[in-house]
C-alpha cells in the first residue's frame, strides 16, 4: 500500500488531482444487520414478557372431586386440580398446598367442584361440635322425607308408637324427639325392595339414647325441618 501511494505521487503532474480511494469495506451492510439484530432482540423480549404475563394470570387450585360430607377426613383422591384466572378476592388451596387440608374434616357439606380453602376444614377430632354426637340407623322407604336426603339437611326426629302383634294398620301416634342434622347418607331406600338407606345424624348428647333405641326398634322417622 505504501508503494502504491509513492507511485501515485511520482506520476502526477502539476495541477493534476489525485483521486483518493478508500480501501475499507462498506459499512452500510454491517449497520443494517445490527439494526435487524436489535429488532429481533426487542421482539424476543416482548414475546417473553407476554408469555410470563399470560402464565402469571393463571393459577392452579384445588376443588372437590366429589361431594364431601361433614366430618369425613379428606384425602388426595377427594381433590382435583383446575386452572383458573387470578383474582385478589379468591381464597383457595393451590396445587402445592394440599397438605394443609389432607386428613382434616369438612365443617359442613362441600359440593363437587367447590374451590377449597382452609376455612372449610377443621381437625378431625374437632369436626363434631362439643355436646353433640353422631348416631345412625337404617331407614326403609317412607321413614325418610325424601329420596334426595343429603348431608347437611336439618330434620326433625319422630318416634312412632310400636305396632301390636298381627297389626294390619300403621301406627299414627308419634312423639317428637328433637331436631338433628344429617351427617351422612349411604344407599337409598326403595319401596319396591327391602333396601334401606343408612342415615347418620348429628344429635344433642341428651337425645342419643332415645334416638339409638328408636332406630334399633325401627320406630325412628325423619321429617325435613324448616329454616
């Protein structure tokens, strides 16, 4: 390069202009690639921010996988995970917090699909209120007020008078024993068969002896209570 410069200077005459040619490669193409790179980086950043925002707007929560009855200790099989949008007012057990309620008992009936939170549960030994007990009995068709009797229903307990040997009519005399809350129902009573429904009742302690005896004798009847 130095030799070329000397040659140009030696050959030029007075008044001649010397053209100066740059030997550096053009920068225009390099600059365009830089601009494209910057745009791609910016687009990737915006896309990443959108994805993170979309993910953060969803939350995995636990809901009841079936109808849960009061006093029944909950297991992992009683729950399932659902995705839902975040809300500031939502109280929910998230998917990684299941241990907070496993082994605890619902305070009352929890329908399938309900979003679960810690306020719905208590320790198993605290599920039955103080001063009350759970008693049960088998009820034939007609001894319960409805085929859809369910946990949580408030009922009135009646004790019907015993029928004499060989009686062909149903005893109509009945004594009100007191109120109770249905704790659980298993099976269904059918008028077309001998099938009976097993109903567990939450009753005051002072009523347990009478309720158990009436259920054992087949003389306990239930009616839905108002309010």
